[in-house]
C-alpha cells in the first residue's frame, strides 16, 4: 500500500484539535436505491477525490492527513429516526477517517449522507461531492462508467491560496465590547448534540426572500436577525438594548482573485463576528440590517483573510470575540441528478456544534428553505432551545 502524507496547517489543525467535525451533507430519496451500485459509485468518487481516502492522525508533531490507496466504500445501516443527528453524534477520535459515505434505507425511503471532517472539508465541498456521487450512481445505473479525473493527492490549503492573493495587512484588534448574551448554562456532564429542523415550502420561502429584499438585506442576515430577536427574548424586556453577537461562516472561495475552485479539497470557511445591540421590541429585518452592515464592512476590509495570514505568521491562533450564536447558510443548492425511479425529496446539512453556542445551518433546494438548529445539550437545555426555536420561527414568519 502506498502512503502519502500532508501536515495540516495551523488553521486546519484548529478544527481537529478542538474536535469540530464532521460536516454532514445529506439527501432524502424516494424509491429503491441499489446499494451495490451505490458502493461502486462511492469507490469511484474516492478514487477521484483522494481526500475521501484519507485519515487524520494527531500526534506530538502535529496533525497529519494520511492518504491510502483504497477507500472504505459505502457504509450501510439503520440510522434511526434522524440520520443527520446520528451522523453528527459520531465520536471524534484523535485518529479517524476523514470521510464517511452512508446509506440508511427503509422500504422506498432512503437517506444518503456524506460526512467529511471539518479540518479537510466544508459544506460547499461536501454538498458538491454528494452531487458528484449521485452523478456517478446515475451514470452507472445507465451503464456508463465515469472516467478517472486524475486529481492530485492533495489540493493545497487555504493559507497557501491566501498567501498568493494577499499581502499580510493589519489585523483589527478584538473589539472591547460588553460580553454578549449567552443561552448557555454550566455544563455538568457531556450530552449529545440536538437538532431542531425547520422546513418551508416554496410559497413561504419566496415570501421570506421578498421580505429580505424589501429590507435591503440577504436571507442570511434575515435569519440572523430572527435568531438575535429570539435570543434577546430570553432576557428581561425591561433591560433595554442588550449586546448580541452573531457569527457567520464565510466561504472564502469566491473572495480570492483568482477564486478557489469549488471542488478544491480543503476547508475554505472561517468566522466573521458582528456585534450589535438588540432591544426587546426590535424586529428581525431591522436587526438583520444592522448585522448585515457590520458583516459587509468586515468583508470589505478582508478581516478574515488578514487574520488568517497573521496567525500563520505568528504561529498561533489569534483570539476572536465571544459570540451568542452562529449562522451558516450556503444558499441555493442545485438539484441532484438521479436515475429513473428515484426522486430527491429533501436535502439537509450541518456540522457539529460542541460547546455553549448554537448554530443555525441553512440551504435552499427546489425553492424550499431548510434550516437545522444544532446545539450541545450539555450546555443548552431543551426547554431553552424549545423557546428559542418557537421565538425564532414566529419572528421569522412574521416578516412575510
């Protein structure tokens, strides 16, 4: 067996060291899936995207990607009532495979998931790979074998792309602001990750898009405004404006010149924090506008890029301000190609969110907005999350 290795960069290793991962992309399918053909498609995908054949090893000398000749193929099993939650709660060990492709099938319904460790992937990449996997499966069912792509073993790293595109610049100091509102309680024992799902039909989704446009904001900042209002609602209405700090997972692929290829097999997202004040009677659109202004200002200053370059030169992570919640919305996902007799009925994605900060994940497929609120039950009690979810959805839908 031929082994090739690549040390993870400082930025990549941070994901591994604090046990973030995996990033899970999944599709719901109606119809019968041929597991043997899907396993063949999975192995062809692992052939063409070597990162899917890698494992991660943590040691005293750093964190390393180790490539092997063979992929694991398809895992088959009963994932229970929530396959996404099942995948998210996989234990993250110091030595582990980078990816897992799994099928859960009951009768004429199936869920196909592709999970990738966040130190070597992100939502854009894994969603694209899930598209490729179904493309390969469809071709094989129709008697066509995909040709090898001839990709290199490793695709480089985000820091390498940043060094080629940017001169290191000044990094704005962390703002000296009041500690933001937090929903967390003191953890007394480890708990599983919880998932609350929200799915909206085409009419509701179109109405939310229209509401965002009327307010001059994006759907992502509308979601953040609704979450900020839901967090603020957990505290006294008489307290006046209180600090709320959402963070956004920003895809840096299109923000470089030249842009990073959509299927470049490394993590390309990082966090932008936007601190604002929210009062009890504020509305999601106006809060979203304030958040969006802070977000755009930070993106125009290339704050993320300069921070990542600065910490690479410093050889250590740079501090980020505390946050109340995160939002990661990948927007519109193209439809999946499937063979006759199979139909895509939904799509979801999320990643692990260990610790005191809940994260809202989103995508839109076939004009339908799908959201997942992921939280660590060790820090975030179910009754608190239930009320936040209720407040979030009520304030969001009231924007229509």
